[in-house]
């Protein structure tokens, strides 16, 4: 009888040991999953913060660009007024007996020079805008790629939560650049 009690005791201890071992493994798995989810969420938050910083930077650059355009526009209007005054003075001079053909050639030459300057400015600012848009799109694409590469090792559940976070975290903004 003592022998059978010892055997029962050993069986119960063995089952208890196996049970504790299973609980320990399950607990470790759950903790590991929680750590992965936390790391993924932190990564998403960091990417979202970077995107927000880039949006602010883009808005600041657009404001600078718009103020530069306004400044150039006012300078242009000022130059046009000066040119108009000069033309008026030249007209008065012509009426007093100047060579009209020389004045007309000067006028045409000044207008052509003005057109070239305006075209160069337009080209310059169009290129600047295109470069800014390209840099912004590349940065967003880069962040988007990093986000996807970071989440490629995640489980399907993590991917679903990232999609939900992306849908609600961007206030409806489309973060994918147009190519």
C-alpha cells in the first residue's frame, strides 16, 4: 500500500510538473507576443511622427515658396511700372523730335529681355517645386517601405492592427506617393 501511494504521489508530482511546465511555456509565448506587438506599435508611432514632421516641413516650404513668389510678383509689378514710366518719358521725347525707330527697337529689346527673365524665374521655381515634391514623395515612400519591412516579420494579427492604425492614425490622408 505504501508502494502504491508513493507511485500515486510520483504520478501526481509528474503531472503537476508537466502542468507547470506548460503554463510557463504558454506564459513565455504570451509575453513574447506582447513584446512584439509593443515594438510594432512603437515603430508605427515613430513612423507616424516622422510623417507629421515631414508634413509640417512641407507646409513651411510651401509658405516660403509662396512668399517668394509674392515678393517676385511685387518686384515684377514694380519693374513694369518703372518700364511704363520710362516708355512714357520716351514717348514725350519722341514727340519732341527723337528717332522713333531707335526707340521702338529699344522697347522691343527691353520687352524680350523681360520675357526671358520672367521665363527663367518661372522655370527656376517650377524646378524647385518639382524637386520639393519629389523629395517629399521619396521620403514618404521610404518611410512607408520601412514600415512594411518592419511589419513583414509580424503575424497576420499585427498586420491587421497596423492597417487599422494606419486608417485611423492618418485622419484620412493618403500616405502613399503617386509615382
